[in-house]
């Protein structure tokens, strides 16, 4: 399947339906998060990394642009993105644990996801950015998500559109 994210003008894909979960379409998000101004990432995606390492959960967010490096707006953008990542991961946990009276279920391929040894990677794709990807990732990791990364051990990746194509997240 393919997923077009209108706000960032990015075409994501090609993914197996069973591995893709569109957060903003989830009943739980619509009823409990959106009305309270809580934003989510675009989607969750499971990728198999190897038989030994197991599946990875990608929490994917897309932006068309990002403010200039080290500006006040830049750090505000990254703080909002960090919050979206954490809120999306918490939504997945809420669905997994049946925390609400929602009828939403994660796809069957997610059944083993929260077992020990599985990893989570937050992925930010910025369409119109040619440089600073490592700096943006380091800033997210070490400033905006530092405490959460220490507690949960997830990774953060930042790609421009061409890098995301190379990582098989985006199609032309």
C-alpha cells in the first residue's frame, strides 16, 4: 500500500497493509487525543530487521520544511515533533493494553511487538531539507527526547526525501 501525506507532500510506501497503522484514523486518537489538542505522528510501521534482532517499530512523522537551524522556531518545531513521537508511542501502548473502551486494535503483525528485545525508532522525514539531518537527529535525541531515550532506549533518525527513498520509506 501507499500513503500520501498531504501536509508534507510526501508519498510513503510501498508497505504491507498488515505492517502499517495510520494513527490519525484510529478511533482512539479521534475520540481521546485530537479533541484535546494532542497531535500524533503520521503512522506506525513494522519492519523486520532480521530473524535474530526481530521486528522494529517505526513511528514516522513528516514535515515539508523545518525552521532555520538553532532559531527559536527550530527548537519549538523539534519540541512539538518530540511530543508527537511520544504521544504516538503512548497511543500504541494504550491500544495494546486495552486502556480505553475503543474498538481499535493494532494489526495482527503487531502482536509480538512489545516483547523484550524489540526496538523502536522515531523517524522524521523532512521533504525540503538538504542538510543538517545528523544535527537535527542529535538535537532531538540529546535535547528534546533525552530523558525518554534513557528510559525507553529508542533511536531517532532524520531523513530528507531522498534519504527516505533510499531507506524504502518514500516512493517517487
